[in-house]
C-alpha cells in the first residue's frame, strides 16, 4: 500500500515511519475511535472503507466523510503539547486494516529523523486544503454539483476495474455527505438514472458511466 502523504520521503524514511506503526484489523461495523475520546494516534488506511460520523446539535448521527485506502485520520494527535480529543467517530463499513502511529512513537521518531516533521506538515497542509475546498463547495456550489462530485469521488474509491461501479451506500448517507435532504438528493439521482449515468438499487448506487459523471462533477 502506498500513501501519497509519504511520497515526499525517501524509501528509507518511509520504511522508518511504517516500522513505527502497528497493523490493526477491524470487522464490518466495528468502531475504530469514538467521538470525544482522547486522541493519541494517527491511522493510515491500508484497506477497506471507513465512515466518519459526528453527533449533530439535535443528537442525531451524520456521516460527513468516507475514507478509503491511502486516506488517514488523527493527525492532530501528533502535535506537541496537545491533548486533543477525537472530533468524530470512525467505524468500518467493511473489513478494514489500518496502520496506527502512536503519538509517543511519533515523538521519538521526530527526535531521530527530521523527515517526520516534514510528514506532519504535509498531513496538516492537506487537511487544511481539503477543509477549505469543502467549505467553498458548501457555500457556493449547487446541490446537483455537490452530489455529482461526491458520487464521482466515491466511484473512484470503490472501483475495482473498468465498467460499472457499485457504491454500497444508502441515499440517506449520500445526503449527509453533501449536506442536503434525502428527497432533494433523490431527485438529483433520479435525473442521473433517467440519463443512464447511474442505476439505483436498495442501499446502493451503481455508476454506469464514470466519464459522464466526471463531466458533471467538474
């Protein structure tokens, strides 16, 4: 498994970082971390897909992101002088494996290898870039484009080769991911289905034409 956030390190440095991690496996539905728990480690997603969920003001649970292989979470736990808590619950949507880098182990790695500092900067910079992009999208993009973009990202995450891609998520979850209501998101999906871009099933969306969806996503 290759993580793009380690790409700036040379091979020896990458191996030093990975040698410091612990490999953990999770079953479908298993919680990796709970919202508000003390945060003491970074997780690098090696395989599987994970749902990132938060508690809303009215006490409901909403999915705000889906992570696949090559993704990560928990980078704030690696900063010196912090005692952060998890900002979200992360659970496995399917059998998954992560590489866990503990804050204590990372602090020791930083003392021995300057490349660890660079890796942390890359982690934080990419997270800021991602959050800034999502903020602009939520503020200025129409719901249709948000649905097209998120569905295109999910299709890329779930693709196993050429041809149709099954995204095994309910429409309620897709609505949470784009910040829209289920009926409004369903209308967008029905239009895509009428044009042959997707087909709809119980608990899933099958992307039939990824090229046309990419054009819609912009």
